[in-house]
């Protein structure tokens, strides 16, 4: 009988609370997981905790009043910065103590400011029978400060993300588990939520009756879905430390399929070394002691090794593996590939894999093989990766390429 007395309003108020509790549970799971790096877990859990706690704000406003909103509203200040520090752990894990101190100081400052404002300076009024936070010059200045912090850290995090993407392409031939595309999605979500909050805040100034409290309700619902996504992806992500490796901005090599006279044109890295262009970007290597002649010799040595030993058939081949086999330091290999060939490690290895797949697909003796099995034989480790990389290099999907050889 008690359940029959619960109206829709009670359910609407209960769902954000349950979403918050679910977020807290995810934080405990992330922090207690032994398969995840603890330093990263601390920052991603801080992000999820702060986002989850914001779901309590409507209940605090209703049952305790706006003067206690500082309890959760203060956490807005650390939500985006904790994402930045999480990403920073991939490139500078040794900076954990410094980053943690940075975040702690930011938290203390945020709580001090929000407590002072909501306890002593906040102007509360009755709007449509409900207590609402009214606009004031001080509230405007604090809100502007929040948005400056938000977008500043998002820009910094986006820069770290680009650096990470460059790193994994210089060091891994299979980037599926290391590309951090889900973190990019987190940044997009954050930017979208912040953009929504900014628009809502501006509208609350321009439209009578469009109050700050009501304008946030839609964002709370979006947060619930966001928390689930961030928590699950954070738990599933493989760990990788991005060490300080000298890399260059990759020059994407265009590989075309020319089907004249039923012949398959393949890449020829050795020829590219011989035809080295003097204007290849060398900005990050201008202090290197490795000259062009030495770079060409090492490049030819690496190419022979990759081709003769067919190292590209190993789906988990990394720059570290090639370094161990060749005896050349990783940063030297990275420089040689970028400068002498204009390619990063990922492009070089997958170029060979695409060539191998093209040969296998065009061979009539392989008609009994499926396209996926051919992809695996060529060194790819998944259907998605095989299709996307093959199309990027050839302009065709494997099945489209196959049709031209097996009418």
C-alpha cells in the first residue's frame, strides 16, 4: 500500500539519488581494482565522484536549502580538472604527487569560496513558490571563473589527448586498446554539458522565470547516462604508460591501389629512403646527432628486418619489440621512421599488413578462406581494424577489393 502512495514527483527526485549512489559504487570498484593503475584510478574516480555528487544538488536545495548547496556545488570546480590529471598520468606518471597536490589545493580553494558565498553572500528569493538562488554581481563573477577553469582544463586535456594519439602511433602497430577514444568522448561530453550550463545561465539572465535551479534539471538527467559511460569505460581501459619518447608529427602516407593490368602496387619503403626529400619535417629532431646518411642506413636495416622476418604478421608488434630485435634505441627508430620515411610506426607496419592482405585476397588459391581469416593472416587482430585500415590505405573495403579479383 505504501508504494501506491508514491507519486511521480517522488520517483523523479529518487532517480538522481540512485544515479549518485551508482556512481559512488563505480568509484569503489575502480579504486579497488587490481588490474588498473592506482594513480589513474584516483583521478578518474575523483571525476566520477564529483559528477555523481552533483546529482544530489536538487535534493539538497529542496530539503536543506540553497545555503547548503556548497556541499556539492564546490565539486564542479574539480570535475574537469580531474579528467585532465587522469590523462596526464598517461604521459607523466611521475608527476602524480604534484598533480594530486594541485587537485587538493583546487578542492580546498573551491570549497572555501563556495562555502563563503552560499553561507554569507548568496541571495535567496521565492520564485513560483520555490526558494531560488537569485542573480547577483558576485554570483556572476564566480560563475565566470568556473567557466574559465572548465574550458582551460578542457583545452589542456585535448592537447594531452593529441599527444597521446601521436605517441601510440609511434609505438604500437595495434592501437585498438590504447587509443583513448573514450576519453575524447568524455571531453566532448564535458564540453557539451558545460556549454549547456553556459547557455542556461545566460538565459536565466535574459528570460523572466527561467531560474537557475530549473535550468539545471536537464543537465542532471544527462549526468546519469554520462556517469555510467565514464565508469564502465574507465574500468575496461587497458593500462599504458606513455614514456617520454621523441616523436614527430606523423606525415600520413597516401597509399593508392592501381589495378592496371591486374597488378597490385605495393609500398616500397626502401625506395622512399633513397628518394628522401630535404623538406621532411625535422622540428623535433633538429637537436639530434643522427645525420641523414646514418638515418638512411638504419631505415634500410629496419625495413629489411621487417620484410625478411615478416614482423608485421605479429598483431601485437610494438616499437619496443623492434628495438629489441634490431638493437636500435626506440627514440632512434622513431626518428628514422618519421624523418627518413615520413611515417610513424603504426603506418609502416599496417602498410605491410595491407600489402599482405592484398596479395592474399588476389590469390585464387585462397578462395576457401574468409575475408576475416585473411585479415588475421596478414597481422590484423580484429575485423573492425582490418576494414578501417584497409580502406584508409586503399580507398576500398576488403570485400570491394576482393570483387575486382574474384568476379
